[in-house]
C-alpha cells in the first residue's frame, strides 16, 4: 500500500483514501517499526482530505480523531457504493 499512496502523493497535493479490508487478521507489532510505512503515514497526514474505512475500525477512529484534521467515516462492506460516493464527493 505504501508504494501506491506515495505514487498518488507524487502527483496530487490532496488525496482521499478508501480502505477496503477483507480477511483482516490483525496488525503486526513490527509494522509500527517499518520505516517505509511510518514515512508514508507521516507524509499522508499532510495531504489526506478524507479517509473511509471498515466499520469495525469505528472505535479506533473515534478515539484518535482529535489527532488529525482528516474527515473520517466508516462503512460496512455492503455499503461500498455509498463509501465510494462519499469519497468522491469532494
């Protein structure tokens, strides 16, 4: 994912990101220490306008929403058409 996000940021000043996650098995602790992932996360925070994610991430988003100026919303997988409309509405 890091390469795709970096490529988008190389050509656009502001982006919207829709995370579609199926078969999620949990996070790896080592991912926190991954330099490429950390770098794209820091870069993304400066350029992200909207972020849509899975409904099971709602509690985490609510807990940390005060840390970023990004508009975030969660969607169930069956709400994918609505999620795409929301992301594209900017």
